[in-house]
C-alpha cells in the first residue's frame, strides 16, 4: 500500500467543517467522494486538523492509503477536476508508510483576521468590528499565552480530550490596511481554542478585561472565565509543519 499526502486549500463558508457528518457537506466528505471516483475504491482520509464549520484553510494536510498505481501528478489533476470550486488540492506526494498527517505534525499555524471597516469583498474571511480597540494591551495580553499551559479555559466546554496542555510557540498581532491579524502557532490546538483566545483578547482591547486577567483565566481552568468565542469566518489554517 502507498501513503499519499495532500496539501489542500478550502473556503469553509459553505461547509459543516472538516469531519464527515451524515447528510451534511464537509471537506473530508467531498475529498473522499472524489478520491473514491479516482482510485475506484473507498478511501479513509485523515487530516492534520479538524477545522470547524465555517473555518478556512490555505495549508491543510491530509493523507490516505491506496494500492492505486496512478502517479501523483495524475492524482492531483484528477482530484481538482472532480472537486467543487471551494476546494483545491495544491500538491500530492507519495510519502513513507509511517507518515501520519495528524500525529506526525510538529506545529500548526493559524491566522485570525479582524476587519476594522465594512467590506463587500472578502467579508466571509474576516470578523467585522466597529468599535475602538487598544491593540497595545491586546498584544501585551497575548504574550502571556506564549509557552506551555493548560488551555482548558480557552476551549469548548464539551471538548473530548483528557489532555488540555498545549505549547504556543508564537502569538502576535499585526495591523495593515485597516485589518488586524492574530497569528498563532502551537504544537496542537483544542476545539475553539484560537477563536476563544481571540474573543478574550478583544474583551481586553475593549477595556472589559485587564491583560493580567489572562493568567487568572489560565489558572481557573474554567471556560466561563474566558471571553466569547469569535466567529468562525475569520479563522484560517495557514500551515502544518512536520
């Protein structure tokens, strides 16, 4: 059996997330349907991360096993001819048999975009906010999240995991052309983690919380202590490193 790695871009607007769900349109579902047609048998596609409903990706990675003899260039062209316009496969590689898109990943990098002005074009890729923000205090608070922490307070209350520890290698705000972007890179992320971090930092930027509250929230290990979950459309999986 061969192990095949895919590099995938998608607009998550019209999808119910990555993972296959009965009677719902998902990225994994569309890709597995296309692969089934291409290699003439069922395929179990495993992604590096299970992005939620409405979340986008420029650098999602996935792998599958197959005994197909199709070369990788033919696979890439064939997939793109079968996939809908809101999913594109940018690269197909044959990799060692022990490669695993999820478990072999060393880090994942996300971006969250906030628009400071109304947009007609690209509005499905950012969160529009029309109130003043203190970006300096937001940056100060973000730095407190860097490093290894228990992020139980910053994930969905019904997250199915026994391990809430993640290591944030990088977290920073950037501002350009009336757009604020938070970039976050970590070894792993919990469900809704980036969006809850964003929602909490926005509360700080609005003066509703103090930067020092970040430490209190981390120590509380209680989702109710953090800010709201930011909308999905501003979030994009940019890169997975191995």
